[in-house]
């Protein structure tokens, strides 16, 4: 979250929590509006793009979700969270090959506990569940 000034970090995290809560209440348009404000105010904040991608993907807006997830990865190429978000939105959009390509790309930076957990769940027959959770 180093792309956000220290003095704004609490506000940004609070806004993200609010957007996640709104999404859980099926108030997707309001959640997207809040996250759009964050993205506009902090365009270099990968976390804002990642959560925007997650909520857009959950609402079926896959193209826009993938765009935001790719921006997040570009801003923070070594970020496990950004990578997993891109993986999840690609997977949800049905682009499994690109999702696995993203998993491999992050592995060039080192080990990912979350990808390891997802693969274990997949091997146990639960890949759908492994890709649908909230960002860590």
C-alpha cells in the first residue's frame, strides 16, 4: 500500500471496507462508486485497483475487472494480492490459461502461500471455491 500517503492510509482502508460491505449487501453500484473515487484519487494504488477488479468481477463486469487487475499487477508486479486478484478475475471470466500464466509469472518472484493453498484445494476438487474468495 506504499502508493498511498501515510496520512490517507486509514481512510483508504476504511473506504475499501465500506465498499466490501456494500457489495455484500448487493449494493454494487455504490461499492463501485466508492472504489472509483479511490482509483481516481490514488491512480497508482494497486490495492484500490485490486478491490475494484474484485467487485467488478463479482458483478459480471469481467472486461473492466481484468483491466483494473492488470493495472494493479503493473503497479505492484511482486504483490501476491494483486497477482491473485488478476488470477481470480481471469478465472471468473473463463480465461483459465491466462490465469495460470499469471500464477507462473508471480512464481518468478518467489513462493506464494495463497497460490499453494489454492492449488491444494483444486487438487482436492474445490478450485471453484479457491478462486472466489475475498482478496487476502
